[in-house]
C-alpha cells in the first residue's frame, strides 16, 4: 500500500476514507448536582418495590453506583 494517495488497486487508504476525530470530554458535574442525582436514584430504588418494579430497583442501584464511581475517579 502506498504511504499517501492511492494504493495499487486504485483506492485511497482506509485511514483517509474513515477519518476519526478525538472525542472531547464533557464538563464534570458540580458535586451538588451529583448529590441530588444520587439522592433521587436512592429514592427511586426505595419506592420501586412498593410498585412491584424490581427492574427499576436494579437499574437505580446500577446508575447510582456508576455515578458515584465517576465522582471518585475524577475527584
């Protein structure tokens, strides 16, 4: 394959066809917002069994854990 331009089959190299930009990082959430979201997720997981919604309990626990892990990682 040619370094630049066209390869021997007459096609441009894949790196030119599928250019990939670096993803920019989002701004971190303020700790007050993180606390509010964590509290809301905790309330959601506490209220869901009363509705018989076990999947919401699991989802809220997972989301809260991921949220708090992200805070620890970037603290």
